[in-house]
């Protein structure tokens, strides 16, 4: 015969196992981006730390729920410039590397050979224009022609400058129209820190689809679903992508790995809204975009 005490113990054990699983997920998320994204069936990892939210909070933004889960990886084509505005200069050799996937927890740089062993601390200067900060990231690993670097320790000043550089207001204000009628969108706006806004218009002239890429995060809205989607994006290595040059311009369509959150992340949504509010867009276009935050229900 099972007593009430025995049932209580069983429930307690289940709760304990659930808490252990949640702790494991949180620890895995804090580890940063995966060094390799070659297996499309591998669950994605998220960055546990993000810059300040659009509301001007002093604390770094964090996922709104530690229980956020990720779907399987998707591979997307995405416009990229051949050169990046942000660069990392290694102190020891003086070599300069283009910077991608910049966030408060790490970055990736483009390399032509494997200069360091995984686990190596690489001291250098990150040029954010106009500010420059000293960083000592650790090499997580390589994927194709990219090296993934993790920021484990940084000075208060460096984190403050990086947080400011990645703020929604700065990212949004820097957006400029690059091209119209891309294969992926009708309009492509590009800004600092590889911030991108892709717009697709409907036949009636309304917004059909909007995608915002910022600080290696992702936010989107589509007309057919009338829902938001959020996630984490990461550049693919050379072995996993197909670059397509666009005419003779310094632009290419590069494949990226995108892992969508199974539930919409409210912090990423607020961040995207802040970027769109600060973007120098045509008034009617901006009004249409911001209305999506009023009419789209988070179901």
C-alpha cells in the first residue's frame, strides 16, 4: 500500500530531476556559441548574456525565460559585405581580422589559416569606430574560415563600450538602404555591427515580411502567420556555405545557420522594436512596421 508520504517523496524526486535538467540547459546556454554548425540536426545553443534592452535598463538583457528551447537549425541565405566595419587586431602579430557575429558574450573573426590552438587566449584590440577596446577572448574552435572567440573576462570599461556599441538606438540609427530587389527581399538596410533589416512588401504595398539581424540574434514577422519569431544566427564555415556574388559590388549572399526559439523571446522582440524605432526609415514604412508590435498577438 502506497502512503501519502511515499507519493510526496516520488513527486519530490521528479521535481529534483526537472530542476537538474533546467540547470544543465542554463549551463549549456552560458557556454556561448557552438564552434561548429555543420550538422543541421544538432540542437542550438544560446547566448546567455546580451546588451541593454531598448528601454534603457542598466542590466544586460537576458533571455526572458530560462526554459527557452530551440528548434533544429535552419540554413538561410543572407546578404553580407566582403569587408566588415568592425575589426579585431591581434597584439602579438599585428594581424587584422574582419569581425562577425559580435555580441556581449563573444564574436567570430574571418581567418585564412588556423593560427591558434583551441583554448588559446588571444589578446587584441576590437575597433568599433570610433571607440576601440582591449579584449582577451578565448578561442572556442574553428568552423570553415571563421574562428569562434568567447569573452570570458573583460574590464568594466570594455563591457560598457561594447554594450553602448550594441545598443538598439545605435544599431537602428546606423541603418542605411543598400539595395533594392534582392533575391531575398525588396529592401535591404545595413548598419554597424553587421545589423541588417530585410523587408518584403505585399502586393498591396503593406509589409509582407520583416527580418532584423542584430548582435547575432534574429527577429521576424510574416504576414501569413501574423506572429513574431526570434532566434540566434551564426555564420557558416566555408565548407558549409555557397557564396553568391551580386554583380560587381562588394556584397555576397552568404549562408548562415539560424536556430529559432520555440517560444518568442520578449527581450529580443523589445530589442528589435528599439532598432526599428531608431531607424531612419520613410515615415509611412516605419509606421507600418511599428504597428506590427501593436496588432501581433503573442500566442
